[in-house]
C-alpha cells in the first residue's frame, strides 16, 4: 500500500499532461499502452474540466464522443476526505451540459441536476462547483443533461480516507463498466418509443418450443406460450438495449482491446468496480478467482467472499482479489440479457490473456417475476430472518401488505406483525402510517403486481442456478453501525410502473413531466420508503443527496446505499433520514427510463417550515432531465 501511495504521488502531476495527448486517460490505458496503467489520476483541491466533443475509436471503429478534457472515460478525480473541493466546468458543447457527483453528499445547488438543483451550464459558460468532502470511498460523476452520459460523459472518483485506509491492498485498479453505441442516443430512444423490442434479438423460437416440450410436456408448454401471447409480453425482454447496438467497455476499451492490469502473484489487488453504463446491468466475475467485497456504493462493508456480483447501473463495489498463480485471469462482465460482454485481464505480464468464458443462456422470465397469484408463491427469503435478528412476518400481515400494494385498504396487522415488519430497532410503525397507493392505471401502466414479494435474498435474474456463490443484498452488512437507530415515523409506498409496448415509465403511473408536487420530507424525520415493482424489468433506483438503510432484517448493520436494484415483482423497503435540506432527484438510473418519465423530486423542508399549500411548490422540468 505504501509503494502504491508513492507511485500515486509521483505520477499525479504528470497525469493530466500525459492523458491529454490521447482520448484515453492514463488511468484507463491498458498495460500494452502504458506501463503505469491505473496508477495516474488528477488530484488536488481545484480542478478545471471542459466538456466537449472528440473522435473515439472502439474496437477499431471510429465514433464521436462527448468527453471531459478530451478523454473517455473522463479523468479520474482523486480527492481526500475532509478537504474542500473546487471544480470549474467549462462547456465547449453547442448545448447545455452538467455534472452530477453521484453518491457525494453536498449542498443541493452543487448536485448538478438541471431543472431540479440548478439551471445547467450554457454553451461557452463556466460553472464552479464548491463543496466539502464528508466521506471517503469509490464514486463517479456524469452528465445529467439529455443523453450525454450515453455518449461518454462520465468518469470515476476516488476519495481517500483522511486517516489510514482500513482496507489492505497492494495494487489499486479502477474498473469502469459502460455501454457504447455508435448510433445517436436520441435515435436509440426514438426507436424504443416506436418499438420497445427493437433491440431484442433473443426471443423464443419454434426450436425453443420443441425443446421446452421435450423437457416438460406439450400441453404445459403450449399453455405457457399462449399465456404470454395473450398478455402480449415477451419473457425474454430482459434488457431494452442490447449488444445489437451496444459495445460493452472496460475503462473505454472494447472486448477486443482487452484492457490489462498487472499484478505480482501473492499481491492483494483492489478492484473499484463502477457501473457507469446507461442501460446495462452487468454480471461481474473472475473465473477461478474469488472476490472479497469490502465496499458497496462507497461505504465499507464487513468483508464477504463471493464469486459473482450482479451490478446495477450506477452501483459501485470494491473487491479485493488475491491471484496466487503466475497466470492471467479474465475479468468477465456479462450483460444481464447475455447478448454481449465487456472483458479485461489481470496478468503478471503484459501480453498474457486467459480464456473468455462463453456467454451463458439467455434468462427467461417466469410468472413469478410478474408477481402473479398462483404462479410460484414465495421465493426463498420472502419471509426472511436475515441473520436471525428479526422473526419473519406472519401470514396475516403479509397478505395485508399485499392488499395495500394493490391499492386496497390494508387490514390492521397485529402488533407483533407490525414489529416484525419494522426492520430496525425501536417502536413499530403504526398501521395508520402506511400510505397505500391506488396509482393511476391508464395507458402508462400495462400491469400491476398481484403478489409482490421481498426478494433481497434472491440472486439476480439469470443467476438463480449458478453452482458458485452469488452476492445478494442480505450478504451485505455495514462495517459501522447505522447512524440513526430510530424507527421510521411513517411509511410511503411508491410503485414502479410502466407500459413496455409504448415505452412509458413512471412512478405510481405518472411520468415526471405530469407531476406537480415533490415527495415532501421534514428535516430530521425518519421515513420508510417501500418500493413495489409492478413491471417485468429490473430497475436500479437512485436517491440524490442522501444514503438510505436497506431493510434486510439486520437491526444494527444493514447496508447503506444510494442506489438499489429492484427486481421484477419485488417489494422492498429502505429507511431514509431526511438530513439534507433541499430538492433532490429520485429516479431509475436506466437512462432511457428516466428520460421517459421514471423520476420524481424529493424535497426536504427545513425544521419549523409550515407545510406548503397545494400549488405552491410546482416542479419545473421537461420530459428529460
């Protein structure tokens, strides 16, 4: 670790000058291009960043990118906890731009969301961000203007702890995963609006029908196909945008480029994995090499060993691997729909490579993923005890909650059941505090989950039957005790809704441009937010400005995150302490879902402020953030 720090110190001054000579910043270059791969960055307290356009080559094919300082990905920014940071963003584009500092706790006017926290940066103008650093860990930054994030406007952040790093490692590599299209992102969105399945080339065929008939029987297979046909839904509609237009990248490199990081056998190698893609959930693994997860969304967790992680868009995970053998290891990042992959290599020497595992079969959704009554019932973990800290909810309370999810009046649960659903220490939420949403069911909502269930203990979609270990949220335990031990004072239920055929996405059946009022919180209050996924898509949901405690059943050390993946048909809860006054974006981090309307504003009003009258807090926004 000490040699690593000396290398960073010696290289920091040269990082910008060296990186500016090529589109790839020095930290992102493969060992084949730069023997200091992953070891240079831009550090300090004041930074000058320029958003512009530049040519870029992916796997030998040229394209046009939106870049920061002429680089894709953008420069790695290295900060230190406790310091004050100043960043000057100059816009050399011919349209407005912005930077959102993803996961960073800062004043709302510095959050960088046009229409919510500031006006954006006009062409030719410079905007200055200033904020203190209250945290350490791995984060990232990206544009929140239009579709610029899809075109390359994103980069990593490392915040060094002000004291000693509790994580021991010898080498440190940033692994930025992303998706790239040579098409215009606005055109990609327009295609999805016309035909949501335009990029899906993995639908079931007649050959699949006969294969399934032989595995099961003809009648069951025919009924299954007829049911999906009547619903006009495709059980292999896993990802909206696929490898039919995407090339998947590691640090700006396509699979054929094979980014390589070097190690000496026996070293502890820290990989800071950032899913900076626009639309792609990745399955991340290093075949034959276990990973120890030490950090999630920038915050330290109790070390847990696993073999594969499904990483949602905008999530970050830090892992430590210890390659002992003198051989190369493939870093495999497979898209959730198995249509393509990003790959890189860890090796003792430049030029080495390891076999790239073949893509696994395409996942197929089931009626359980639709949370339909009579189709599969409970999954493992639905009535979880999560390390035995809390008893499971009884059946009367479970069914009461499901009635509430469907907009019916939930029957009061017993006091024991309410306590079991509390998820944290202290008094239980009263039955009257829950807000059951009878959300809109118009053209923007094509289905409603009948029996949504808690799936935090479930593996990610397509990984259910893998023979190796797969990380689930209930595996994660915060290293430190949660800072707010209070029980939630109230509960709000919010449904993730959409119409896949019309490509309409929303919360509670209302897209962002049709919502007048924000979600209101009072400063200091403790609220439980329950998310119900009424769609067949997996949604990574991100809250700006605050972290939340995931209600896993662990009273003292639940994982604290800023982004959480909500599986199809899932009902999960997070506890939020409203400790950041201001307006904050809350949205699905699938870029085209957010653009289509799956976004809200959370407004934390100061203590003592009277509740606003209807119409006094109108939101000002367009269709796209």
